[in-house]
C-alpha cells in the first residue's frame, strides 16, 4: 500500500503535471504527500563572479532559496486547497543524490516525477529522471 508519496517539484511544466498526479493519488489513497525541491549547487562560473564581488555567491544562493521557497509555498497552497495534508522540503546539493537520500531517509513508497516530451533516445538515457529511476529505493511514476 502506498502511504508516503513524494513529488519531485521545480518550476517546470513537467513538475506541475507530476504534482497534479501526486495530489490525485494521495487523495485517492489517503497517503501522505511530500513535495521535494532540490536546489542544485551554483554553477562553477559563480566562482568568477566572486572575484568581482565576494558577496555575490551568497546573494545568488539566497535569491535561489527565496525563489524555490516561494515555488513550494504555491504548491503547498494548491495541495491544501484540495484538502490534502502536505509537507514541503527544500534540499540542497546534487539533484539525484539528494533526492535518493531523502527517499531512503523518509522510507517513501512512491516518487512522482514529470517527464519531458522528447523522442531522442540519448536524451532519455542521460536524463535526471533515468538516473532517479535507477537509484530510487522506491517505485517511480513518470508523468507526461
């Protein structure tokens, strides 16, 4: 029985579709719903910005944190509007590693992720979703 459903959520349209499916499943199964966003590390070129202004990496990091917190607040409000109890989590680090660690730690039953609509085999082969499907300790539902 699926008791703990985790939705991988970001600003993409695919993630919004995953959230809608995750909410529908959680409601029909009376399961816990967790919305997880992984805030990846700043790109390497951020180090160059630090040469010009040493406070810039901290400012960029905080701006990204505020952006993703606001994104999660909107998702939480949406879920609560459907009478769902929801918990949101903002993780930092590598997307796959952070999410897999969270899934193990929480003993999650299902991960819901949005899928890009591409036909290229190579694009799918190297995608984050493919890596998650290989590493996740629970079932993974890909939503188109």
